[in-house]
C-alpha cells in the first residue's frame, strides 16, 4: 500500500477522519448498527465485523468502523513559525505509533498548534497511531520536515524559544517555562530509547527535565509529553489571568 494512503479504524478515529477535509475517503466499511452513527451523507459499505477484520492487522479493535483514506495534507513550517501561532511540539524520531497517537491526543487537549515530525522515521497518520490519537490526529496539524536540528534553528530565528526534554538536564521544566512562557514556546521530545540526538539537543535554546521523586528513572515519552504540555498550558492560563 502506498505510504500516502492507509486504513483507519475505531469509532472516534474514523468519525474524526471523515470530518477532516484534508483527507480523501477511498473506502468506508461499517456494520449495520455503526452505520447509524455516521453522517447522513455517508455511504458506507454495510458488512459483518469479520469482513472488516480481513482488511486490518490482526487484533485491530475496529468497533465496526473502518475506512481507507489518503494521508492528510501537511501544513508548511512557515505557517506556524511565527511565535504568535502558539506552542509547537517536535518529535525527534519517536517511532512507536501508540506513543505518537497518545501525544497527539495530549496536544489537542492542551492546545498545541501543531506537531512537527521528521519525514522519515515517524509513524504514518493511519492505523494504530490514528486509533491511539482518538481523533486528535485530525485536529492537530502534522508538519513533516527533512531535518529536525535545522528546523529548530529556523524556529529560533523566527523568535521562538525551544526547550528540549532531557532527563540529565539541570533546568526544571516548570521553572524554565515560567521564565519563557510566551506564545512562541517549542517543546522537543526525544525517541523512546535514546532520547534527544546530540545535534538536536545542541540546537535547542535550553534543555529541561521533569522533576520527579527519583523512585523511577524515567517516564514513557507520551507521559512526559502530557506533563510538559500541561505545564505550558497552566503557565499560559496564569499569564492570561494577569
């Protein structure tokens, strides 16, 4: 299958993808019961659940919803580079689709403007990733770039402040966000096993760690992302309240 198209399954993921004008619907399956939840103008092929299973990976929990669709059109970096466009997230080689989807969900919950990913070594916006995002992959734009370190430099030149999450950093994340809490904040998340690559880390304005008790060595990257996004969201609310 072309990397520009793929399957999406699950109630929330499919309904959100159907409502996304950036996607082109190629095929739509529903069971007789789930078809009633689709928009009036939808024309799904009514099938039994086992028929849907044939098109999806083993164990996919589709809940009677499945669609084949094009990848959504990417935004361009220039559309979000200006600091006034709000918080950005950058994935530095996050490859696990469950983690990526969970981060998209947190990004939607806490008002991130967009997620920036490398055009290679990033999960496609289909399948497990879309299911884990529970529809958020349709509402938070994805921007794919060739080089993460160069992209960070471009964002800094545009006036943004870039924080890389790193467990070995000296700065505590909430304190660093409090001193650089304008709308131009960028948070960079490293890969699940190796964290930030050296050149990516060196490209950031500063590195920060999430202060913890020391009873665990590290957090899953999706949990770390949710905490970082929440910290930025709370600081933004404080700033708006004066």
